[in-house]
């Protein structure tokens, strides 16, 4: 008989233990980056984060004796169900020691709860949604994750698959050399794009912060509307995220592409916070604050992430759409290269989104990590 006990997270103290549990799993993994505890607690605060309004979620911790050996969440994302009507619940925040009994106990707990909510399929990991960290790392363990991207041990995928979970989609992360000139074919396309009439690219105007964020959100929601799994951002969610990143960015971290004066494309880049916090142990007290501020605003980080890029759908199959995509990428690359940035991660991209994959590979991006969404029937 298994001696594994699954306990629900019911207090703030439980939640802290839930968030700190991965430190023991990755103690010998030099590529894992311990998140900042205060930031994770803020993120999971239902009273301040509007993303939680449409999600019913439960968290559990697995224990063997006095030792905490795993964790998981199960959630019903009502905004996902409203859009896709697929009776699919989600799991997330999965971490566990390399023990099939622990994985089985955690996943069975999540499955049972989702069945009780009327769900017919389980998919994940989503931490907690597709607009947050999602997917299980299945390739690319050799390098640390970029900010807001996950890490895992190779055995995680093996344990999930042994429990009947199967691939639903792969999400790709691309490595991009910011210092390199574009390949000749891409350089020719860029030169042609610059000659098109009515096309203009500009940085974000920080003086009109919310107005500009609303513009970026509108382009994103239109550009991604037909992508697998898409759930739109609403204004409250977009502005909440914007407020979280505002201290970290300048106008040049964003590029907005206009066609005849109308915003039609955008890209967003963020400093790779993981580079700056890797040795802080998840804490900013007593000296972590000073180290973080110096690394971000004095020395600067050498790597960035591009989490968002999009062109409005009506331009996606046109020469102007291709031109706008090239120009917004080139704009943020030039901005960061002038400030000493060496590398960027462009992520994530759906494996079957050939248009975006071809664009990134044309300008020199190389896929280097794969994140997998798994699914299993609950019927």
C-alpha cells in the first residue's frame, strides 16, 4: 500500500510550502532558476490579479512521511471553456521526485477533482493558463529557462506518458543572436520592406502607457484569434501585466508597426529576469534587492525574451504584413543590440504555426527548447 498522502493547500503557509517545494527537486540542477517567492505570492493572489476571475483552481502537496515529494494544481478555466466548449480541465504547477507512485497520486487527484467539475478531458501543464507559463519541457534541458518559461527534469515526460498522457501540442522556443547580422535573404526582404509606402515602425510612447498597452492587446487578440488554444486578454488583464513589467522596460522594448497610420503589428520584449535572479535563492532580503537593481538598471542583462509578436489577420497573407513583421523584429533587435544585449529567446511558437516559424528562422532564429502540452481523456 502506498504511503503517499495528498493534502490540499488551505492556508498561506501551505501556499508558501507549495511554492518552495521545487527547490528540493532541482537542488542538483544548475539550470533551474528559483523564482522570487514574493513575486509568486503576488501572482497567485486572487484579490489583486484579474487573471484569477475566470478560474476555479485547487492546489495539492504530496507527502511521504514528513517529506514533501510533489505538488500539482487542477483548474477549470471558464474563459477557455467559453471559447472552445471542449469540456477540458487543466492541470499545472506539476513538480515531483522521480517516483511513479508520486506522479500517479498527484495526477489521479487532479483527474478526480476535474471529473467532479464535469470535465471530460484533462490537459496541461498550464500554470495556470495558456497566457502564462505553460507546457512541459521535453527538449532543451541544457540551458536555463528564460523568464516566464518553465523547466523540468527529463523523467517528467516519461512519468506522464506512463499514466496515459499523450502529446496534444508542442510549443517551441527559439534562440536568437542579437549581435548577428541577418542572413542575406532576410536582409534583402528587410530592404524591400523599408521601401513600402505607408509602413512605419515606432517605439511605444511611455507617456500614453495604457493607451499603448490597449493597442498592443487589440493587435494580439486579433492576430492570435485563430491559433490553437487561444484565449483573449481583456483590458484588466493586459493592464495588470503592463503594471507588473513597467519598471523593467522602456519604449524601445516595444515596436508598433503602422500601415497608413493604423497600428497593424507589434512586438514586446522583456529583460530576462531569470538571468538577474539566478543566484538569489528566491529571496531579495537582505542584499538581493541591491543586487537585482544593479544588474537590471546599471550593468544590464545580456539576454531578453520576446513573448509577444503579431500582425493583424487581414494583413497576414500580404506583402505589407510580412514587411511589418520583419520591421518590428528588426526595430527591437537594433534597440537591444545598441545596449549590449547578446541573445534573445523568441517564445513560444506553436509547432504548426509555419508562418511565424518560417519568419523567425528566416531572420536567424534557431529552435532550442520544446515544451509539450499533454492531454488525457477522463471518460
